[in-house]
């Protein structure tokens, strides 16, 4: 598997730096626009909550972009984390491709 050594920008970084800061949004204002508690937005901003399909749909509606944008940011981070976790790498190495000689 080929993947960059540099960690991709997180959901929180993109949400804050590319959307909230340029638009002058506080977490409270974004939470209200999203129809969620401020804690939900705080956890997204601080990378303590993953973007789910429903959250991606909400963010896309609020910011006028696509849910795929948000899910792809999450997916890139999830893959990077798995590829850089010794525990996950060991699990991956133990997997045996189907059709391979036993």
C-alpha cells in the first residue's frame, strides 16, 4: 500500500481553517446552523469525533459543498492512521489473501 508519510489535514483543521475562520463562525453559530449541540461541533473541531454519513450530509448542506468532500477527508485520515499504527499494521500483515497457498 502506497501512502504519503505526511499526515493529511484533519477534519477539524479543514473545518476551522478553511470554513469557520474565513466565515467568522464560532462553534456556537455553526452548531445552531447544523442543528446540533455545541459539544458536537467542538468534538469535530478538535478531532475527537469522526464525520459520519449524517454529519457529512449536514456539513454539506450548511457549507454548500458535497458530503463526499467531508467523508473523503475522514477516510484519508482513517487510512493514514491505520497505515501508521503498529497494532493495525500487524493485523493487516496477518491477513491472508484469498486464493493464496495455505
